[in-house]
C-alpha cells in the first residue's frame, strides 16, 4: 500500500484546511487509516483514525470537535477536515494504514501502522 498525503499549507489561526491521503493499493478499503503529526522537536502524535468502512472514527482530545476524518473507499482516499486551526496545530501531518481488527487504543500508537505516506506541512499563523 502506497500512501500520498497532500493539502497542507499556511493558514491563519481560526482557518481551515483539508488534508487528503490517496492510496494506490486496490486493498485500501481493508485497512484502518490514521493521521499523525509531528511538530519540530516533538514526538509524533496521534491525531485521528478511521475504520475500514468509515463508520468508526477516533480523535485525539486536542483536535476533537475541530477535526473530522472521513474516507472514500471508491476513490481510495481518506480526508482530514481541519477547522478552527490553532498555532499549536502546526506540524508535519502523516497518514498511515494499519491492519484492522484491534481496539481503538491500538491505533493511537504509530508502531501499530505498517504503511506510511510522506508528510504534508501545516503551518498556522497567529
């Protein structure tokens, strides 16, 4: 599974961005997909994840209510809609795919994911 993240950019505080993660694999719909982010000098952290069908999502407390993750399996793409952005959301954002069938907490760990896309930079100015 190859993943390609896009959609990052520079936005003012309070603004919105939508990140996309496209897969070239025909089995994309069989994986749980997550978004992680890593700010300079910090560890990579969990942001959100979506189950195979798109009906199940989980979010980090820091983004809950502001970010929405969804997927379009017909087009092998996952989205992260980010609203009410804050300067502390500034980071490189990565999408990743993992085998399904585990508890939600399993997917909050980056080590649980087998496939990773390259990062897309998000910068939120104050």
